[in-house]
C-alpha cells in the first residue's frame, strides 16, 4: 500500500500515526504526528513505526524523537488527498521478531486486510493459522497468538480517490463520486 499512512489514533489529533497507500494497495510511507506541533514526520521503517504505535498512549510521538528534528522544522509530509491515508489504532503490539505484518487494500477501498508473513515467507491470515504455525514450529516458543493483531486501520474517507468502485448496501458495485460520500 504505497500511499497509506499508519496512524495511531482514529482522529487527526496530536500524537497520531498514519500510513499512506500505494496504487498497489500496500504501505508506502509511515508517518507520526507530533503531539506538540501537530506536524507529520515520516518514520523510516515499519519496525520504527510499530515501536511508535505500540507506545502511543504512554509515550506520545514528538518531533525530537526523530534524529536531527524539532518542532521548528517544516513538516516532512502534509495530510492531503494526493494519497490515501489510513490511521492505526494506538498501542497495537509490535510484530514479533522475524515476522512481518502486511496490510492489503481492497479494490473498492472498503477495508484493509491484515496478515502476517512468517520468516519462511508463509502468509498467515487468521489467529487459528498463527496458532497452528506456532505449534508446528517450537523454535518460536516465546511467541504467543496474542502477539499478533489483525485490526484493520481506518481508511480516511477524505483521501480516497475521486471516483472509486464501492459496494453499496445490497453488495452491488456502484461508482461513487467523492462528493457523494
């Protein structure tokens, strides 16, 4: 999801984190909003982003957490509709070491699907699959099913492209202009 921002909060409030989604529906940019100046700062890696997100409540993000950065500097990125933004829930657990959390945007922009990729490259889409994998791979004995979270980030409706195909309440596809949402 290239033009998707990862966020920590459900609203555009201080200390939130967002991701931007790409045209392929995967995360392209990770960003966090400073609780003091409200400027968006790009977070270099998914791992760093997950660290910020996992501690959103007890350690809200501030510009000074980023090397050579302060609230006096211009924002790294602006919240706008040039990309699709999504906001994560705060305090989601960091992905266990060796695994990778992946989010895929549905074509109709209705939701992001979360799954985990194991160190061997296998995709796990449910808690049951995670449990079975951990049972079959005792080398991950310190890892628990509760270390994985399939929560879906909230897609910011005001950043969805002008015309997209969305499903209406009868599950029929309909073209919806941004102004109609």
